[in-house]
C-alpha cells in the first residue's frame, strides 16, 4: 500500500504557560501603613519642638475634641494672644510694648486736651490724673475736700463728674481696647445696720461711672470689669483718711498680642 508509506506530518503542540499567581493588594496596605507611620513621626517631631502651651492645646484636643472646639470657638491654638506674644523675639516685643505705651500716652493727652476745652472743668484738672501703668492707661478722678464727684457716702454722680466722664467716653470709644472701672474709698468706716460697707459703696460708685461711659461712647462689649476695692488700695498710704483716696479709676487695658499699628 502506497498510502502507508507516506510520512505522517509531526504536529508539535505547545502548551501556553498559566498566569502568574495573583498577589492582590497586600503591597498597597503595607505602603499605606508606611505613609501613616511617617506622618505620625513628623507630627511627633513637630510637637516636641513646640512651646508648652501648644503641647497643652494638642493634648486637650485628643482628650476631648468636642470640648476643645467649644472652648476655642473653632479658633484653634493660634488665636491666643499669649501664644503670639511668645513667638515674638525680645526686641520685637520691646518695640511693640513701647509703641503701645506711646499710643496710650497720646490718648491720655487727647483726653486732657478735651477736658481743657471746657472752661467749667478748668478748676478740676488737678483732680484728674492720667498715667501709663503696667496694666495700660489709668485715668483717675480724685475727690477733694469739696467732693466734686460724689456726695459723701453716696454713689450719685455730680454734674461736673458726668461731663468729665462724657468727654472720656467719647475718646475711649474710638479705641479697640478693653476698659476696667474701679471704685476706691478712704479708710473712714461706712457701715449701715444692713451691712452696707465701703466695699458696696466703692462698687456702686464704679457702676455709676460705668453707666455714663456705656451710654456716652463706649461700645457694649468694651467694659471688661467693674471693681470695688473700698480702702484696700489706698493712693496715699501715709494718710488712709486723705480725700484723694476716694476716687474712680478708669483703666484702658493694653492690646496684648496684637499689632499696635493696625
């Protein structure tokens, strides 16, 4: 048979190799862990280099985030005046302190000039003292033997005192500074059977001044405190009964942690 002698073609069958094993996304998880660890490291290094106040803020946030945002009103840690002050160099702080003192001194001169323009107050200039102190600018209305500002033992302001306070209020109201109002008495005992003492009297006098200032120029939120000291902070310590110890003090507080040229 001739057909049987024919060569049968050889067929080569090549098997295709299977797909490589599927590794999944394990490497992504590992990379994410690495990035998270690096971020945590950078945060730790940043915190270590910060001042104590920043560390306390960060700690309070992680202890109770809700309370943190409530206390800071969403302002974060960089809104506090103390922090911004601490970040300044000593030279910069001295420059700002000097500029603030000069600004307050200029305001004191403006107030005195305004009082001088009223001829009816000319006789009271010696009873008004304005000076720059550590807390800010202090304006004091000191009594005399004639009691120009209050009747003895009362918190009712006299007409001259009201006019002075109106001029002061119109000038202070132009400032962003907070204001403290203090009442002081001499050491003469003032006591009623109902327990009303020099502490109540000094606080009532300070509040009488506050009402005039608040209605004649000061903004609603500008008054920070009203204090009644009685005779605990005498102006003339050598004579506790000196009439100059009976006074009203108006303190314009310094603008701490803020630029004075704004």
